[in-house]
């Protein structure tokens, strides 16, 4: 078993790297996709297909689809971290593995 693992590591892959396709950007609305989106959304799958992928003439095309996108993160990461820290309740638990902790040294 060890020899086969070594042999596998020494082999070079003959497969060329593939470029990944972004199907979201490549989407072209059509009557066929309208039918598929409607079928998915009518089923109880636990998720819904994007209504912005309908053709613009479809009755269920989302009103929000043509509006500019507002990103959820509107501040710097540092600001978000301080906000999260302020919202969290204070913990009375000791931090695990602190130098000088007798309980940690005993284990």
C-alpha cells in the first residue's frame, strides 16, 4: 500500500487545469428557464430559485431586480468586529490554556 501511494505522488497529472464557468454571469433569460424557475419555486425544496433570472416580461419577475445592489457590509472589517464584540454578552468562563493557570498545568 505504501509503494502505491509513493507511485501516485510521483505521477504527474495529465489533466489540464479547467477554467471554472460562472453560470450566474453567463445566464441568458429564456422561456425555458422561466418554466424551470417556476417549477423549482412551486416545489417545497427548502430553497427558491432567483426570480431575477426570469425574463423581464414574466409576471413573477422581481421588482427589486433592476434596482442597484446594496451590499450588506458597508463599514470596515475593524468596525464590524468591534460592533460584534460590543453586542456579545460578557463571559464568566476562564480562557483555556492561559499561562500560569493551575487547572491547565494540572491536566
